[in-house]
C-alpha cells in the first residue's frame, strides 16, 4: 500500500499525493457495521499534482471535468466488509478512471457509403416485406 499507484507505464502517482479518508459504511453488516470504518474515500489532486505529465494533464482535466471538485478527483469504495479490500478497490477504480481519461482520442471516423450490393439487398428486402403484407390483405386489393 505504500508504493505509488500505477496508472500507465509512464505515469505513476506517488503514494504521498493520495489522500485516504475512512468512515462507516451504510447498509447491513451485522454487529460490526456501527464500529468499523470500512468505507474508503480516495482523493487525488489532479490539477495541482507535479507527477502528472503535462501532455496528459489537460486531456485528463477536460475529460474528468464533471467529477472534479476544485481539481481534486475523489473515488469511494464501500462494497467490501474489510477496509483493506475497500482500499484496494478504491485504488483500482482511481487508476482505471485516470487511465481512461489519459487515453489518446480515437482516430477520426472515415465516412463511408453503402455498396451497390448492400443497397440492392436492402431494396429487395423491402420489396419482399411489402409483398408479404400485400398477400395478407383480405380486401381483395
């Protein structure tokens, strides 16, 4: 847990830049639910972190704009009963979010047109459907 968080091959978030907060999880859990602080909030200052490569910072800030509060990205995990498991889940979730935000944009779509065969098949299918519906009529048309 003391090592950094590996996002990509080039980007490792130092453990000193991650902030963890623990609180009580909600929901059922038996006798220990009111006494153990198993819920984890993991925060990372994306805007102010010196460990983020500049090429990735702008892209990540733009893509995560809806999730950032003051430049800080926060992830919570409370699905496990053990605090250690929730810490791992929060770290995995944060790494996945940062990895997705830092991914390069997809290549632009090249516009294509349907082939002549595809057009003919589509029209033939329409004619077959039209004929089928015409054959079902009972008004003698």
